[in-house]
C-alpha cells in the first residue's frame, strides 16, 4: 500500500532516501550547479516535505519551498531506484501539485539538470505540463540547468 504523508525530513528512517538523492545529484553535475537542499535545510517552515511509503517503508520523497504567497519551488523529489517503474514519480509529482494548489499557490517552478541523470525527470515534468521559464528566485543562467514552471 502506497501512502504520501507530510513528515519531517529529519525522520530517522529517511537516511537511505537522503543519501541516494545526494548521490544522484552529485553523480554527473558540476559542484557549482548542484542546488539540492539537505535534510536540515528542508526542515524549515517555508518547506512542505512529503514522504512516500510502501507498506510503511520510505521509497520516495518530495517537497516544495515557498518563494512568496503565490509561488513555490519543487525541491528534493526522489524515488528509490528499486521502486521505480511503478508510476511513483508521477504520483509524487501529482501530490506536490495538489498540495501546492490546496495551499493557495498559483505557480510551481523547479530547476533541474541537463545531464543524462535528469532525462527521465525532465520528461515527467514536461508531460505534467511544466514549461521552460527563465531562472527564478536566487538562480541565474547556468549551462547545466534548465528551469520549468507550471501555473496551477
């Protein structure tokens, strides 16, 4: 049974998720182009953090960070590799979009890489309706990044 619930990113059983996410972000991205947040950075009031569990075992996570009253950025979306191929990434993205909309947000944006590691993620976001946009809040042009947004 799959569940997605708001939790603390500092949960004691989330170490594997955090470690795998960190490893993926560092796999083929130059250090100056890595924009991930660690568990401590995600544990702030401006971030809504969700854990996906399969029969109680954490298999995925996703978050959004408020930029202002109407706009947020998707952060730290990750599904464990052994749980992929079951539509869980799509389910997590839908959950984040629904939660953002329910929170009164009108726009969700994200930064992702151009490297091969991110091909599937970019396809997922584009299929969900995200479109290219210029860099937003705190970002600048980066040859290793693309920026996507969706109006809710």
